[in-house]
């Protein structure tokens, strides 16, 4: 944690382009790890019932909340990233929300920028505030982005299934059958022995596996 803080200070002081969300998430998880060790060392009631990944989830949520001033965004980030590794219970999400809210409240109270804001940037100006009717456009954009996301996941799953099937028969999943016949006719050295299928090494190189 000390090396992380020193390295970040030197990088920012040198004028390097450095995002703050990644380092703050890492710092939050480091503090959560130290806190978990302190809780277990003190032998507080219920300390053994709270595993380390619960502390890490709360620390990551606090880091995102500190970077962007968005407590709910921190909770969603922790649920998305850590939830893909192991299931998160309601208690873990509650801890993450409390940590994120505490981080945002501390940032608001300390007021590092002197502008009485949670973040160092704003999305609107006093003379150009967004209007209520623009919520319709925001809603439409959100729905369209959701549909595009669903379509992307469906296409990704279809490509994955097709690739697994084609790998079993020695074919490239992105090419139709007539393309394979044309390739084997002009480049016979690509196929495995005398069969009409690609060699495993050729498949790995072409598909980038």
C-alpha cells in the first residue's frame, strides 16, 4: 500500500496520464485486507463469519465511489466484477453499499477540490442544465444500449458454440464449407494428413488461440 501510494504520487507529479479509478480500487481493496486482518487479530464478535472476499467487495466499492462520487456505481462494479468469480450474498452487497456511502460522505466532507462537489468534474453548467423532457431521450438511449448489449451477448454465445463444433471437425468457424474446399484445393499443405480438415496448429494460429 505504501509503495502504491508513493508510485501514484510520483506518476501524477511527473505529469503522466494516469486514471484514478484503477489505483483507487486497488487502494480500497488493500485497506479492506488490512482491516480484515485487524478484525481477526482483535477477535471481534462475528469476525470469523465475514470472509476476506466480503472485505474486498466493500473495498472495491469504496474505491469506485471515491473515484467517481457514485456509491451505487461502486456497488454495481463490485457485484459485476466479484460476482463473476463467486456468488455475493445480500449481506456482502449491504457492506459494499455502506462502504461506498461512507467514502462518498468523507469525500464530500473533506472537499479536496474546494468546490463542494463529489467529483472533480461536472456534466452540466449553471447556464446549461438539462431539462425534464430530455429524460425521454435518455430513456430511449438506455433501452437501445440494453438491446444492443443483449444482441452482442447472443452473437458471442453463438460464435462460441460454432467455434467449438467446428474445432472438433477441423474447420474454421468463420468460413463456409466452400471456402474450406477452395483452401484445401490450392493449399493442401494446411490440412492434417490426407483428411479434409485443418491441422490443430493451423487452427490455433488462424483463430489466434
